[in-house]
C-alpha cells in the first residue's frame, strides 16, 4: 500500500524527507507526495489536523499510522528502504534540530531596521500576512470548534510577528527582536564554522560513501541557511557563506556542500529554488 508523505514548497524539513525518498531507492508510486500549501494555510484545515494534530509538515501516513516529525519519518524511510544506508546517530539528528540553530527562525531574523523592512516587503511578510488570514478564517468558523485550542495560540503568535514586520509595535519591541536576531545569527555562524563542521567527515558523507540518515537532516539545514545568506543555486552556495560571514567555511563544510549539490537527488529537490 502506498505511503503518503505530506510535504510543502519552501519547507526546510520536508526537503530532508524528499531527499531521503530519492536517495533510498523507493520505486515510483511507493511513496506518494502530497503537497500542502502553507501559504494558503492548508495545514490548518481540519482534514489535515485530523492526520497530524500538530499541523506541521513533513508528515508521513502509512496504513493508518502517522509519523509526525522529520526524525520519525526519516527513521521509518531508512528502516524500510530498498537501498540500505547508515542509520542515523540520535545525537547528530538532535543537534541539527537544536532550537539554537532553528532554520525556520533564521528565515525571520532581522538584525536592524533595514533588514526588517526588506523582509517585510519580501517572502517573509507575505507569508505571515497570508498565514494570518487563514488562521482568522478557521478560528472564526463554528465548524472548526474542535480545533480552536490549536488555532488560538498560533493566531496570537502570528499576529504579533505580523505586527512586528509591519512595524506596528513599539520601538523597544523592535529593539528586542533585533537583539534576539543578532544572537541567533551568531549561533548559526557557530553551527556552520564549529558545531556542525565538527560532525562532518573530511570527505564523503556522514553515512560514508553515500548519504545516510544523518545527512538528510544536515544538508537540508545547510541548504536553508545558504538560501538565507544569498545563495540561489548550488554553485554559489559557498560564495554566499563567505560573503555573509566574512570568511571561507571550513574545508569539511565546503567538501560536504560540493558532494551534495552534485547529487541527482539534491538537484531534483531544489530544482526550482533553494529553500
């Protein structure tokens, strides 16, 4: 019976699971990809919340059982794969998903007024505005009353972010966001140059000659950060890192990036845009 993998465009962690499906040799039709439109709030629809009460992608559904997190999904895919690869190391996977280096927060950071204005006028501002419309629609619908406990905190949290990006908040709130953003930027830099760099081999992949379970998580994170710092293709990723951080990335990171962007799976998942 086909497995249904719910993914979304521009989702950093959905990309990790899509890479896994391709690398693990699943025959066509064995894993059906179903795209959830996050911009239009399809992950807030009752039909999706009945599958994954967290309202997040990726989500994997197999014979009525749901795997709601990236770690659970990749573990399942590796365990049942036609192509056998190195099983992941929990400490590495946990490190990649550490909140200090959260790639979704990275997309929203604004270290000063200029960066905030640029992101407000770009993808981030559009996404927050559309998300608010969707949340307000579902929260006000009597037919979705069973999910109101899910909607309310997200409605409030997104409204606060939207107000920040529209610069409708006090100066001290903006200043606090700039401070948090600068701290996060420093944490991500430490991940690129120290924390994650130390986890990478001098050549090949964490999984050996071919990517293993850890690698699906790791490259999805690096690709999202590369996009945030200005890369628009695999070819300009390393230059974007150097421009953003003022120094070439460690040799292990550079080798790892080059190995991944040459693979057919990476090229397919990121064919339209890095994310």
